C-alpha cells in the first residue's frame, strides 16, 4: 500500500514535468519557425 502511494506521488511529479518539457519543445519549434519566416521576409 505504501509502495503504491510512493509510486503515485512520483508519477504525479514526473508526469507534469515531462508534459511541460514536451510543450516547451513544441512552443520553441513554433517560435523558431516564425522567426525564420520573419528573417526571410526581411531579406526579400
């Protein structure tokens, strides 16, 4: 029983962390692609 509680606690802390990293990656990708488009636009 205690083991289960410990596991669920670890899971509760780890899951949002990975979720956050995942979203940061996506946001950074979007931001980078927008920046590149902006640079291309300036060059033309």
